[in-house]
């Protein structure tokens, strides 16, 4: 391919509104252009990379007998209403109507659609298991699209769905998909972690995320420094050091005028925040819930939603605290709370003695409160807190560290959520009707471009792994108008193309410095410079990754390229 015929609109300056390195480089190197907020055009270089990503994925999917197909992006809203996600997906769902006033959504994911398609045909255990997948654009009405392809309103992904007759079949497919995803991300030379994730609006139980390590990542990963434990911060657990046991003291009420926060209360009473039982009042699907947690911790909304099996969770308003909880903001207590209010105790409180607690009265707190003062029955503790860095790993091996990551893949065991909602049943070996057991598996292809570039770049531009680069080899003649250089350049290009290599020929009438800078920016693994020694059929090879250069004769070129590309 001649570069003069290739659309590569490079930029000399970094766009001021691009924060992520990957966003900056893809704009500068002519890979993408923004069409609207959160929606980007994939220019030829980017699309070449996408096609190579797709090829790798197709190979891995074929290896586990997953079958490719294609679904529409415009989906009937009735399907989403049947599953209950029309409301729970929230404002991220693009909703529209056709000229006949029928409601549709732009698909952010396709569990409902695949289920509705297969439910009439997969009616017997003899037809299961089966795994279907597609690659297509998805749509989410993000409030703040940013970081280029990392958080967009339109994005490109591979999504797969498994349909099985029993949990054993689901486990097999789930493990096969995890292995396939490992192979895919390993092939792309990514530094990533497999972490415990939250299924969110997808539903289901078991969930694993594949997260590429990157400073710009929006996810916080909690991991052990001595074991394989790794989890999204939303799902991370830890072992905390409990305070020493104390002899119980008589509980009493003290005045705490205008003390409404843990920090202020700690200073006023001169007590450690860990000795304060903090109360957080929330409404879970319009049901009142009081969460009690140690004063030095924060409530983890995701853990709490999962515990309560709630779709929506919001902090109670001051009016709701007064009218529903019959209390006062800043002084809430489970003491004498109505039985209609569910009380959740975080496990950080276990073993706590002589703690400070609200009284449900303004400007007053209990001191030396103990659990026998709260209720006669033993308290049940649940983990609903945000873990802290430096705490012990839940497996007892090492301590918890934090890093940032980009979610690039996610696999879920959906179970029977969608099959039950949409009536997708099959007859088992005994002729009994059962809901199909499902799994869902996704890889963000457009996100992958960003994640790979975040990890593979230097001060001069992108440094692609050889199997993903838009072209493997960049032939750069110093003067293409020079007959000798032109002849050798064309011969080199044809020689390499005959060996199956993707080759870009810079035939532009530009200064050598411009050509070299563009080559580095684009990130092609090997640059072949044709210059003053063209008459002797000698060219210079430069490795993009290391900057190493060697001179070779045209006759030695193919073998040299073959050896060098193996190490890229």
C-alpha cells in the first residue's frame, strides 16, 4: 500500500482536550477522529488493527466451538421491559421511537435478543450446549464520555452467549471462555489481571473481569502482593485488624451539640473514629435500610445492593430520615428503631466494645454502647465496606495493594435470569420443562486499542506488537523520485508482500525527518530505509521497539525480517 493513497491525517500538536496517552496518540497518528461526543470514526490504520484483533478472536472462538452471527442494533423495547432492564439500566439506555410510535432501544448488550431468537429452537437438552457470538457496535448514553475510546457512547465489542442444560455444562463453557480470553490478551502482549467483578445490570452470579493495568484506568483493582487474589474495588474483601477487647462499661448519653460528622464527633469526644458506630440511612428500591459501619470505613454501594438484591440504592434525604426513620441526620441509631427498618451491620463492627453511637435525638450520643445494649439476639455481620490498602488479603496471604485498570473483558454466569423472564425453556432427559442456563462473555474491542497503546508507547509514538500493527513493515525511501531508490523500494515491497507481510510504502514527497517522525508515531514494528546505498541494494532496518538498526543486502532481507519480527 502506498502511503500517498492511504488516509493517515497525522497531527504535529497534541489536541488540548485529549487527556489519555492513547487518545492523544490515536488522534496524532491518524487512527481516529471524533464525530460527536463519545463517538469516533475508525480511520484506515485503526480499522486494520481492529481486523487483526477480530482474526485472533475468531480463531480462539472457533477453538471452543463458538459460532459467529450478527444481531441488529435497533432492539424492541418490549424485550427489555420483559427482562426488567428497561428501567434498571437507567439513563445509559438510548431510547427511541419509530414513525408508528413503537418504542426501541439501541443495544448496549444483547442478552434479551439472543434469548428471544433461540428460545423456539433450543427446546431440547439434545440441542445444548451451544455458544453464539457477534462483533458489532454497542450504544450507551454515557453522561461524561471521555478518554477517547475508553468511555464512549458508541463502542465496538465482541459479545458471546452460552445456552446450556445444566450447571456442569455452564462451568465447562465458562472455563473455556476464560482460557480463550487469556489466550487473546496474552497474544496482544497485555499486562492484565483477572479479577472478581460485579455483574451490575447484567445480572447473574459468578463474574470475572479482565483488567489491563494502566494509570488512566477508571477501575481500582485491589490485589494481594503475595497471592493470586485480585478484585475490583467494588467487590474486594479483606481481613481487618480488630480493636483489642475491653471490659464493658455502663452506657450513658452525652451532649454533642452541632456535631454532625464522624470527624467532628471524633474530635469532640477525643475518640478514635474506629470506636464510633456510624449510621448510613438509605432507600433500597424505596425500602428503608439502616447500615451500621465502623466510623473509619465507608459503605460499598455495590456490595450493599448485592446483599439486599436491590436494583436502586440512594441515600435517604433529611426528610426521609425524619419521616421514615424517625430520627435526626447525624444522630441516627438502630436503638429502638422500628421493625419495618432493615438494619445491616458491617463486619468491621465485629468484636467492637464500648463504642459511640447515635441516639436518634439531636445533639446527643451514647458512649460505652455495646451490642447487648442494642438487641438481645446475636448480631449478624455482613461485608458491605470499601476495603483499604494495606489490609490483609482475604485469603490470608499478603496485604492488599491498589492499582488502576481498564476493563477489557468480562465473563458472567447469568444462570436462568433471562430465560425465565423471556420464557426460554427446554425439555430435559426426563421430559420436564426447565429454563435454559445462560452465560454472557464480552470483550471491548475499541477499548482494547486504547489499553494496548496505554501499555505500548514511548516519547515518539505508538509501539505496536507485531501481530497487531496496521502494517508490519514500513518502507521509507529517502527520495522516492530518485529512480534507483524507487526501483529498490518497489522491489523490496514486492519481495515482502510475496512472503505475506503487510507493507506500507512511504512514496510521499516529504523531508526524511517528517517521514521518520510519522513512521515512529504510527508505530510500525520495522522500518526499512532506502537511501544512498540503494545502488548497492543495501537498506537499513530499524526496530521500532528498541531503536536498533542494521544494514542488510536485499538478498538477506526476508530472512532478517523473519528473525526480527519474531522478537517484536
